[in-house]
């Protein structure tokens, strides 16, 4: 018996890739992550400070996601506002470091 994972492939796809029932194929899968969207209220704050917006946008996607996830994981609106202010302050002082 062959090793590997079994995956059924429709006949029309097998025909298109010129494979028959029982043939072995190699698949490469890629994670399709949705593009990060900066929440509107945080983006509005950043737009008021173009240099901070430019700095924030220069960060890698992962870092931007971590920052926005932290801000918007706050349970109350007041805490979100506080976290946005702290983030803007850190950006202004360039204390948010790239990993």
C-alpha cells in the first residue's frame, strides 16, 4: 500500500491534469489569509498624524495585526480608547519595536 494522504479528485480535474484513477500527484498547499484591515476608528487617529500612519504602515503585517488585535481585544470602549492612545504615544516615541 502506498504511503501518504488520500484525496479524492473529480474525474474532470484528473482529465485536465492528465492523471488517471490511482495515479500519484504531489500537492502544494498555501494558507490563504485574509488581508488585515485596520479598524476605522484607529485609522482615523493615525490619519490625524501622517508620520505615525507612515510608521505604522511600514511595519510587517504580523506586527500591525498584533497591535490592532491588542487594541480591539479590550472589553470596553474606554479601554480601546486608552489602548489607541498608548499605541499612538509609543509610535510617536518609536518605542514599538519590530520583531
